[in-house]
C-alpha cells in the first residue's frame, strides 16, 4: 500500500472505536509511546474500503455468498494490512 494514499489508525485494547488517525506512522508511534497505550496500529487505504482493496490486490477472494454480504464487508479487515501491536506503549 502506498503510504501517501493511506492513514494509520490506532484502536485501543478493549475499545469499541478507533481513538486516533495519523498520516505518518512515526507520529502515531510517538503518540502511543507518550501515553503508554495498548492496542493495534493499522494502515488503512484512503478512498477505498479494505474489502475492495484486498480483492483488488489479490489478498482475499470470497469463498461463500456470506463473504459478499453487507455484514461481512462492514466488519472486514485484512492480515495483509501493515499493523503493529502495542502493550503499554511498546511495540510487541
């Protein structure tokens, strides 16, 4: 994923929603470290869903009708997205 066409989203441990969005990975990491946060920092493409991005880039192919339905698409994430896990502000 081209980093100029993406953002880094932090989702705190046990959080229902994301708590921060950054253009630069380094800014995100500095913020996470400063606040000793636990959670996952994930890169997301801009102007395309992760579902459509994964399909277009060959990272995912639906194996059933259910995997083409709204409920699945709305909750979709891809292991192909770059991501970092943090515990108390430190990358694992």
